[in-house]
């Protein structure tokens, strides 16, 4: 993949401090058309769902017994000492039920409803490592796993590390509320899909929500098309220190994009605000108003579906147009520094195109 251009940000005339900060700041600029094409007209009703109207039968799935049996047999046959991330996808000859199940899973996350919650993986019976291997192998049939961090991490442990959420510390490494977002919105390469395996739930909290960004998009269009148009124009994102030491810490890209067939979003309001703080400039008034309207729409509980993941539950979602949320949580007080005793979720990203490296 060719390298993306970087440009120094223009100086702000508002103050000497602002001039100093923006004159040295380097920004990774993602190409975007001008004017950008926008999704208009009739929205696909199967994708523009609301939580109150979405039939749970469309997104709650029990893992079939023949799939469970194949995953267990598969785990027993694999080298227990081999790195999980090096394990290939099983073939149709090795695991026909798994292959058929993964094809149906792909249809659900690629088309509609865009996410699936799968129960029935016997994690407590198998143990953590066998369950993680089974999750990995099933996900390999969905799509190609890619790095979730600049250092090449493929299986990402979502645990409360005790760190404080801030610059260079992802919210997923803390126990704070994670507002609606799409993963890696601040990076050059969006994952197509996200997979999550709940190894251990929290003592309290950690509730999941999902919502369709087609629905959010339509609500914004009806509310004020002018504000929606601003979200198709570039904004600045804090890159969370997920880049080479000499790379730009800020990225410039639009929140919404439409290629004529599908909607895609880089949704992470907090990191957009921090992106502007990084370059030392305030948001323009149109973006500030659009962001406020966006967050008001996202706060409507009627738009989202809510559920609590239990040990062994797997969630797969479309990262282009399904936003997800996690409430704040608390682990057992006696956990202390022992991460093995707290909430643990394994996350994998998937992308069909480009390189499996973090930047794609």
C-alpha cells in the first residue's frame, strides 16, 4: 500500500500559542473526495433498524451442537503449544458444520442486521485457552484477522489494567464507559468486522449496546441536512499513539463516507475532540454543532439494542455501520493487580483487503 501523505497544519491566527502548536504538528491526511458523495434518498430498512423493533431472533444465535463438536475436536488435534495467531482456518473437509455456520454468520454481519451474539461455547467446561482457540478458528472462517495494535498484536485482551484513560491509553484498557464508537476510527485502516469473546464478565456493569449508523444517519438527515453534510467533511482525530515514533500523532478524515453502495463511519467523538486539542485549534462551529446533534441522537435508547455478555458468548459485528458501546464496570475488590481475576474479553479485528498489518 502506498504511503499516505502528511501535511503540516496551517497556522491559527487566534494566538501565538496556537500558532506554535499547529506550525509543528504533522497530520496524516486520508484522501477524501471534494465534494464527498452522500447517502441520500431511501435507506435500506433492513439495515436502518431500531432496538425496539429489532427481533432478537435475528441477532441471538445458539451455537449448533455439531459446530461445538467440530470446534472441540479441532482444538484437541491442534498443537497446544503453537501460537494461536498462527493457526489457519479449518477446511470444509475438516469442519463442514463450522464452514456452513461461518457463511451464515458472514451474511448476517455483512448485510443485516450487522451484528450477531452467539451463545453456547462451553468455556467453563473447556477452559479459557481452548475456548480462545475455538473463537479464533471460527473467526478465521469469517474473514482474515489483522493487527489490533501498531506492535502487531492479533488477539487483544480487553481488561482493566488500572491505567487512567487519556492520551496514549485506550479506553479498552480501563473500566470507564466507552461511548458509541467504531473500532480504529482513528487509524488509516478500518477493520471490516470485530469479534469479541467474553472470557469473564465483570462483577457489575460492562453492559453492551449496539446501534445501526444507517438509522443514526437518517435521524441526522431529518433533523438538519446541513449538519450531516459537515460530518462528511474531514475532522481531526487523536491517533492514540498507535503509530511509529516519528509518525504524525493526528489524523484527518471524514466521520461519514459513502461509496455509492455502503455507508462507513469513523465514529469516536472523544478522539475527535482530542484531535483538535492536539493541533491546538478549536473545532469549527459547524462541526461542534454537528457533533452535539450526533451525540444527542446516539443517546436515544430506542435506537439501540442492549445485552450483557456471559462467559463463552461471542459477538461479531460490522465495523463500518454498527456502532458499539460498553458501560463502565467494576471487578471484584479482591482482584487487586491480578488481571486474571477481572473482566476479560478477547477482541479480534478482521479485514479482507490490504495488508494484515495495523495500518493495512
